[in-house]
C-alpha cells in the first residue's frame, strides 16, 4: 500500500496538492489546526495511491515529508 | 517498500518556511536542496543570500551562508570564489536572489559578473514585483500590471518596458548557461530542476557564469489564490517571459 506523510505543522493550506493529485486522495480537513488553518489531509480508503509524488513536488512548504511506494 | 520522496538532507530539520501560503519560493528552495543532495555538494558549498523574501534562506538550508548587501550578491560571490581560489581551495558558490535584487538594484553587479565570466551560479526568482516590501512595481513588472505603486497598471510611456533578464545574461560572452523556467505545474517543475542541475554542473566544470531565472508566483501581492496565480503565469506571464534555454555553451 503506497502512502504519503503530511506534516500538519508545516501545511499552510494552499491546496496545490489537492489539484495535483491525479486520484483526488487529498482533501481539506474539516477541523482547523493550532494556526486556524484547514490543512490538507490524505484519505485513501480504497488504496488507490500510486506514489507518483506529484503532491510532494508541488508542495511549497515541504509539508509532504515522505512518499512511500509498495 | 521504496521511498519515492523525502525531505532533502540540505533542508534543516524542523524548519518551517516563513513564506506566504502557495508561494513558489518554497518549491525553488526544495529543488536547489535536491540538486545539491544529488551532486553531493552540501559540504563544499557557500551560499550568498540576498535581500528580499529570500533574505532568511540560511534558516532553511544546512549550508555555509553569507548575507550580501542589497543587490550585491554576485559581487560578494565573486570575492568568495576568488579568495578561495588564491588559497588553492575550490568552493562551490551560488547566489539566490529575487528579481528586485538581481535585476533592479543589483543589475550592474549581476551583469558585470556575467561579463567577467565569473565561475559562479546565480538563481533569480522572478515574481514581477518587490514582494517583501508590499508588492511595489519592479523593473520586471509586465505592461498593464497593477501593483501598489502603479494602480493604473504599468504604462510604457512613463515606466518603460520590463527587463528580460535571462536573454540579457545570455548575450554576455562570459555566460555558460542561461535559462528561464517556471514552476506552475509538475512538468515545468521537473524542467526547472534539470536547468538548476545543469547550471550547477557547469560551475563544477569551470565553464563560467551560469544563470537560471525562475518565474514564480506571488499570490499575496497579486491578490489571487495560489492556483489562480499559477494559471496567470501559464497564460499571461509566459507571453512576456518565454520559457527556454537562451544560452548553453556546450550546444552553441
């Protein structure tokens, strides 16, 4: 199962990763974090992630710290 | 299990960028860090940071850094490179500047470094305004662009035409590599990484001044969302600033 790791403390909610994901697996959270930002969240219930790392490449804050392929 | 991507080693641990949400500076810094990792240059590199949004770069990169006076990064880099050469040490020296630093206040220093063929690399982030001080009009603002000091839009009669830095640097005989890249989608980010890698390799081979201009978004001062600013770069800015490689000493 491929997955990504999002560091919430670094995410600034620009949502560029949401637009970059070809499988639309990243969404904005429903609850804000300590900075009051609705940060990005990775949800992959059907195990669709292909570990293309496009989200990590476009993230300007390196909040996506890891992409693992299996 | 295979790690496709992880935070580059050259980025300091637990550093949080101070840029606005969606700013392309972060992507550019990430690409620089990745290329330094891949070429194994981290231990031997001296970074010359500049004034502007790139001013606190030493907080994010695990490198030896020096802060240059506004616009004088290429002059400082020249001194560092030459002083080490006299002592028989070969250091990798690069500057990271904004367009207000490289092409406005420091145009003389930058252009003459290229004309002297200094063996350094300059990376210029072009976001078409003075981003840090509140989005004033810079020499790179395109015609008709509304900024805080040109509320009617940039006018060619009173303000003149925007400067095309990469083309100007390409005209200098001392330049080994000059390219303009953008960061608005994945394909262009990968192209930008290749251009930065080539520029760094040319310095390693001692071919002369190498330069990469990166078209970057400034969502806060353009008053657009991060995605809208990427669309603006793709559809509007690339008409004034065409992307491509303008000089490559190995292909000419």
